[in-house]
């Protein structure tokens, strides 16, 4: 007997945005740039930054609590916690374990996913598989990053896009023909050094010399990442739609990773789709890495850009190099 496939659907969404706002004008006062240049090159006007006492897990906890409430479940109902982050509290243990303890979800399995800004998509796909097999009914997926802590604020090309935040979703079994319809992931390890942190792992220790050279901070080849993203964002989106047997005309909304306005505009042109079908909020939050897609999803729901029955695509790219897309019937 063949078991019928169980789709996972998003039963609840939650976010956490730090209170401190860092505008382009603030950055222009401390580095060789201008508000107009940042806005023109990225589409970003401001971003939110964690306070000195806040860590990535603190953001993740708040987002998770909101998602659980919206899903109308109790903490005891959560069977698994997956956290996507590129700025963990610690190298060991997983930030998901720290979040689990803070939520009081004792003995609930918890682990991290590291796929850069594609992390939330990777975590969502992973969580959906646990629901699909029937092993777990309720999976909490969190995307959280405090990348202002690992950004090199002397590198204008990379630090101007950085924002902090967290988003979380609760996955549960869906009704037939609803929920996650298709998933597509990819990676190209030859692009590791296009976006990476050289020091801090087993390849390069953190030393006084490395710290002085900012080797413990993010290094990015901005032009190479930009070109990669413009190619891959439309490609993986179209592949996921093809897997689901859904045409572009049937799509109500695409929620891409919020990295750069120009990347999203280029993807829309390559897919011959109107920008009206793309959710964009990076002007107010910047690039929040693993958190960008769930934060944008939460706003899309609150502003009624998603209605029951709509086809929604979540799509992203990131360090690794990695990419992924998920097609959902809401």
C-alpha cells in the first residue's frame, strides 16, 4: 500500500524586528557614502539593528512565540524546531537549542541549518519533509540573523545592506491540494569564497592578527554575488513552478529574498512578470538574511496580499553558493 503524500502548510507566522533604526543618513555620517547612493544601488532606506545585549536567539524566540500563537497551538504541540541562521549565538551548540530552552519546549528536537540567506528555504523544505512523512505533525521553522554583529563596517560594499531580524512559521499537515506543492534546492560550492567569513572555524583560527584584518567578519565579492543572484533567482523560481505544474500566470505573489531591489527587478524582467507580483519591503529592513523571506511573508499576510487559494512562491539565494524555491497554495 502506497501512503498518500502529506503536504505541509504554514499555519502561523511571527516576526521580531529590533527597535533600533539605522538609516542611510546615519551610515553616510560614518563612511564614504551618501543616502542617495545607497538607495540607488540597493533600494534600502533604513534597517533595524540589534541592541548590544541582544543576540540572534533573542530575536528567534519572539518570532517563534508569535508564530505559535497565530497557529493557535501550544508550545507542547511543537514536535521539532529548525533554525536557519548565519550569525549563531555560538559555534556550538545550535542556536535552535538555545531557543528551545527559552521557549520551555523541553526535550523537543532542535537543530540549525546553515545555508546563508537561503537558510530559511532550506529549513522550510527540511521541516516539510518531517510533516510529509508523518513523523511529526508540527514543526517550528525559524529564520533569524543579527548580521550587524558579523558585518565589516569598514567595507562599504557589504555593510550598507545589513539588517537584523527574525521570522518564524509553524508547519502542519495540509488539506489535499493545499500547502507546499513543490520544492527546489541547489548549491555550488565553487562559489564559497564569494561570500564567507574566513576566520573562526577549523580552517583559520581567530587570532589577534586575523581580528585586526577583519578576517572574522563577512567578506563578499559583491559584483559576483549580484550576477549569480540575477541568474539564479528566476531560474530556481521557474524550476519550482514547473515541478508544481503551475504557470507563471497562476502565481499571485512571489516573495524573494530581500537582498537588493535591482536583483528583484532583474528577475522580474527575465521572467517577464510584473513587479506587482513581487513582495518587496527591503527599503525598511535591509537584507536580514535568513529572516528576510518570513518577515516579508508576514507583511504580505497582514496587508492582504495573500488570500486563500492563492499560489505563492518563496525564493532565495545565499552563501554557499546556495539557492532554493518553494511553491505554496495558500
